[in-house]
C-alpha cells in the first residue's frame, strides 16, 4: 500500500507545483500586459 501511495503523492505534488507555476506565470503575464 505504501509503495502505491508514495508515487501518487509525488506525482500530485509535482502536478500541484506545476499548476501553481502556470497560474503565477499567467497572472504576471496579464499584469505585465495590463500595466504596459
């Protein structure tokens, strides 16, 4: 059970970090366009 849960947790953490990075990039990109 631990062997199955661990990769899922690692994948979920990676996926969450990627989503946060994408959202942060999009927000900064739109702010850049809005202010310039």
